[in-house]
């Protein structure tokens, strides 16, 4: 290398972001200093890649800024005079390119192109040789971010009201570049040596254990952490805070620690216990040891998503990690355990083996979502987690049934497109198609394929075909089962199949087509899936299998049956329509002997029958006829699915000012479930599913003004209030109690006072839900404004508050007005393409069904620019949802009215109907 020992000092201004030229065109864009920038693509060049980062970070929690330096060891793969990497909102004060770690330098020019968040180091005099190893040295300063990404500021208040500040990171998907210059793409894996400077009153934590702490002048110390394993930049993490922690060791010798703000450390035990058991489970299940000596779980006071899988330093919302044994509910325990299971699954699926690019994000997220259910089912069988997997698939299908859907594997380039990939399709659909494949291959074959995949690709990047190849055994090849060909049909095309079944004696005629809502039938042609069908019949509980690879086919039953039910337990990601007498046979079965089918089969029939009404395959009468059986139902999945299909009907009517029909529909639902509701005790007794169902039913009944429910809730609320909130309420029923209490001004104000005082995230969450369901309009508006301001209610909760208010019949117009008035602030704080923005856009608009509102929604979003989000996929989803609501109401409103007039008997008559015992 050139023996020059010359260092170049560079000062740059980040003002003014020039527009990019055509990305793939021959022209180079203009850097901030007016010179040509030597790269014109959003993705980094492959001319050089990092081997090792030596990173020093020094945050100042008083001035709310940070300084840092990084020395990156890079290997050159093709001759070049330029190295391009990422940097966002960093003021780079010094740059050098060195031929060795200790100093032989090259003269370099630093150019910046903020539109692509890139910088270039250009050597005018020397060509970097192929195969050569060089060192980039950069020094930089920046403000701690005010958003939830990059290296950002978080705050909390002590019990005495003192505000304390911490600094924490959230880099996935593209924000490591906002904390230090780096090659911020998943394939650029490297090792990281991290040093953190801090005041002695704080602690610092990072991905690896701390090796030593050095004393520095000015009362500063420097923590030096062990070198990481080879990993992607989005998994780097560091935190400077004053937290406390508790620890334990797994059977495999890994130290697990849970960190929280000091006054909440007594809420960390459940998470610690769950993490120890889950990490041991994954260590054994994957047959690949967890490669780090420690794993931390940290509860962050300000956190946008649920949790993040940073390798060795997982971070969480406080509500997703902390459990108060006296105030948390059954659903809190389930949620916390499954979130931890998700992040720990990522330590293998995502961290050890990483997708090559964000188009295959579902390989990370779908798998982690799927493993939540596999792992918690074994480690915590009492949580009955399998009861809730169906809901995951129904959620995905809601999005996947629209024209605006996308394949789970979809091309993306820029940061907002990448952000949009963190949606229900990557997470929920990904999990559902993996579950379907596992059931089809058998759990043992699936597990051995996963182990092969992890062992073969450890510390590497993959595309989805690598997974399918690992899951294909020699036996499969001999059976002519092509896993790759099958799964391509589920990952490379959007949507899902509607399989139509017609039984004619021994023959079952099958036909598949794309299930698509809307008025574009042309968009259903050309789709074909390899559908792993399963079915049971009236003659046998044995599960039969058939792989449908063509548009139509015929299978043969060994004997004629009274009924056939396809997609057993809804383990397949498809819905089924029964031609001929198929639906009538199943409705009769449900009416007379519903337990002949599993609870998941019953829930799937409820879902499918209403989905078929939406696309005109069945009349609404048929779906409502099926719903009549629900007066016999007691299991959580079919009951909640019944609510999920019936409640939106009156929510749509609610916004049409049709009070008589609205009350008639509400009355029908109450009559279906009132025996089940009245049979609930106001306690925390029973299994997790029984407790969660109780919470759901009592909340619904109190919201609907059911007199026995309101009376009991009012008495409990008054006693709780008289005790100044010190009386112990059963946690599972407290939400219903608070909801009734929040109806009055005095009750609402008391609940807010308790919200401010409480250190229980679970209790605060239930109070917040009750406050947002109040009929007091001025309080709802105040809540949204306070959540935006962020002092009384955290801004991280704003998306939830806005969508909760939008579900309130007294609040939905105000939620829409609030979203419009504060749009620019919201996309700045939560980021374009983020799940938070999508949640608000689709949530606030989901129940409108008039052409006037459609035009108002279209007009507002159409007035935005690309920079403020006009091209976001969630906007297309919102518009499609409203269009679908209009179509549904135009077609079905008269049918609903006629059916209710005919079939909604007086309460006493319905009671008689529901008291018949099953034959």
C-alpha cells in the first residue's frame, strides 16, 4: 500500500437535500457540495464489504446529542477508487482511508448524498486493489433522535415525578446509519467491537458482555464490550440508562437478564422465567447452540413496535415485558410470553441466518411468529396458545383479500417501502403458510429440515428457495413432492385460494380460484396454488389428505357421507365453499351436534361463510342462519369469531344513522350470547382461555348496556373509587368495570388520576382502553391531543388511542379529523411506511360505508405528496375497504333487515330455542 501518512479533515453541511436523478440512469446525482456523487442506486455497490467495526459512542444525556468514531475494516472485491456506505443525519467531522489499522493513510474526498442516505469516500490518487484490506476512519456528531428510530432519547418519570432520560437504539430496518456510518444492508455482515462513554451515574449495555470499564477525565467512564459474532448492522444495539436488572442462567449456561426502570424491577420475574425456559427450548429444538454468553431483555419506556430482536440485547415496550402479579391479566401473561418467544426465535431465524434482502423479510418475521405458537405450546401449555393461532390467519386474510395485497416475497428498494414490509402479510401470512407446510410434511420432517437449514446457512444470508430446498428430503423427491414448487405458489403470488367443493355420491369435485373482494374479477385469473387439502367426514374423524395442484380435480370418498368438512382445524391458508347441500348439511350439524366438529373447525366455518357473502358466493341469509347455532357455543375461538363477523355489521350501520336497525342487530348479538354472559363470574378463576373469554364477554355486555353487567360493574367501580383505587379488583374483569366508570365526568377524571399514578403498565393499558370508550366527546379529543403532546400519555400509544377513539360511536368523526389535522406531525414522528401509520390509516377509516366519506378520504390522501405518503400501501387498503363496505351495504342492508325481522324473536322465544339440549 501507499506509504503516505496523510489524514484528511472534512467538515460538511447537511443542509439542502438534492433530488435524485433517475435511479437506474447513467447520470450521477449531485452531492451536497455540488460535485457529482459517484453512485446512482439506492442499494450499495458490491465493490467492498466490511469485516469489522471498531465503534465508539458517547451520548450526552443533558445536551441530548452524541459524538462517535468508527474504524471499519473493509475488503475490496473489485478494483475501485470509491467506497460508498450509509450515513443519515450525521455531521461527519473527520474522514480517512487507511492502508493498515495503525495509520498509513490515503487522501480521500468525502461526498454526501442525503436523498439516498449515502456517503462516498473517493481517492483521487490511488486505486484500491482487488483482495486488499483497508480501514475507513470517521468521526461524527449528531442529536439524539426525537423519533423512535436510530439512537434516540427516551424518558420516564419516577414515583416522585422526576423526569429521567436514557438513550437507546432501534436500527431495524434502516436506522443503524443514523447512529454511525456503516454498510447498512443485511448482507454486509461483520463483527463489531463497541465502546460506550458515559457518566458514572449511568450504566451501558450492548450486544455482548462488558469486558472492562476504564476511568476517564471529567468523571466519565468507558465501557468496552466483547467482540460480537458476525452479524448485520440492524442487530447492533446499545443503551445508556440507570436501570436495574435481575438475572438467571439457562440449563445451557447462558446468562439471562431483564432490565427495567428501577421502580418496576419487581415486575420482571415472569419475563425472566419465560426467557430462561424459551431459550432452553430453542437450544434443543434447533439443535444449534445459542452462540452468545448472555441474553438481555430490556423494557424501554418509549418504544414504537412491540419488541426488537437485537442479538444478545432484545428490547421491548414495557407493556410487552413487565407483569404485575397483582394487577396483570391472563391475556397479559399470554402476550408477554409470546412476544418473548418471538424475539428469542429470531436469535436463530433472522440473526444467525438472515434474509438476503428485505423482500424476504417474511423469512424472519413469519418464522418467528410461527415459532411463538410451537414453543409456548411446549414451555407454557397452561396458556393454551393454540387457541389463538386461527386469529392470526384470519387477520392476514383480511389484508390478503384486497387488490392492494402483495406477495410475502416482494421487491422493495427505499426505506419507506422496506418499512411497509413489516405488515400482517410478512408476520401473520408467513406464519400461517409455515404452519400449513408443517402440518403437510409432518412436524418431525419439518423440524429436521429447519435444523438442516440453520446448520447449513449459519452466519450467512438466504433467499426463500434455500429454506424450501432444506425442507425437501430424499423421501419427498421419491414421492414427487416438490416443496419448492409448492411453496413458490404461496410466497411469489399475492392472495389465497377459494376452494369450491361439490359432493356427488362418492365423488368430490374440486375447483380453486383466487379469493378477491372488489369489482375486478380480471384480477383473479392466472392464479394457481398447490393446495394441501385436508378433510373429515361424518363417517370418520380420521384426517384425509389431497394435494390440489390444478384448477379442477376430483377425489373419491370410500363411502358416501352425510357431511364433509374441508380444511381441518383451518390448518390450511385457504377458505372453502360447499356447493349443493354442503352448507345446509353443516348448518344442520352445528344446530344439533356442534361438538362433532372441533372448536377451530367451527370458528373456520363462521369465518368462511361470512367471507363467501362478501364475494357473492352465498346470500347473507345463509351466513346468518349458521350464526343461530352460536347460542349453544362456549369455546373462545368460535365465540370470538362470531363476534368478529357480527359486530362489524352494526358498526357499519352505526355510521349510517339507522338507529332502529342498529339496535335490532345489537339485540340479536346480545340474545345469542346473553346466557353465556350471564353465566360468567366476576373473578379471575378458570383456565387462561376461560378467563380471556370472560374478559371479552363482560366488556362487550357492559358496552352494550346489558343491565346485569352494568349494575355489577357500577357497584365494583364505586367500591374501587371509594377505596381510592386500593381495593383489589379481579384483573380480568377490571376493563369492563373501568369502562362503565368512564361514562361519567367524575369517573373519567378519577381513572385518569389513577393512570397518572400507576406504575403497572397492564393497569394503565386497561384504564386507557376505558377512557377511550367513554361517551364524553371532549375527553376523547383531549386524549388524542395529550397523546400527541406526550407528557400525560406516551406518544408511542397514540396509534392505539386514535384507533380506539375511532371505534367509539361518539368519537369516530373526531379521530378522522385528528388524523387529517396532524398528518405531517405523525409521519415525521412515526416514519412513512411504519406499521403505526398503517394502523391509524386503516383503523380510522375501516367502518365508513358511504360514497361521501369515500370521496372525503380519497380527497385528503390524494392531496398529499410522495414525501408525505400519498403512495403508501395502507392508503390503498383503506380506500378498498371503504369501497367494499359500500358494496356490501348496498347489496345486503335490505337482506339483513328482512332476516332480522323474520328471525330475531323476542328474548323469551330465543331463550327457549337455546335451552334445547343437544341430541
